[in-house]
C-alpha cells in the first residue's frame, strides 16, 4: 500500500513493522517525510504545532516505504 504524505503528518511518530519507535516526522516535502530519530522535547512540541524543520541527522521516508498512516506512521516490514 502506498500512503500519501501531507503536512498533517508533521509531529507523528514513525514506527517499524514491529512497533519500535523510530522518531517523529519533522517535515514533509514532495511526498517525502524527514524523520528526526532523536527529537528533543522542544523539537517534538514544535513539530506538533506545525513548525517544521529538518536537520542533518534526519532520515528520509518515502511514500512507498509506508504500510499505513494513522495516529502514527507504520513502515513496511520488508524494507
């Protein structure tokens, strides 16, 4: 399943197929999510209020890597 990523995903938790937390979405741009693997409390709060940002430690998640989008983003198990 390919999910569509929008700005509404900023601040959501990203987990792998086994529900291990991988980080939070810091920014969405062009169908790609930039995931902060070690968000500080301040970064988490800023993301949840829509203040996007990315930095050098963020990693990229594309729509074809996602199993589902809901309260959290779940990645496919076969990556």
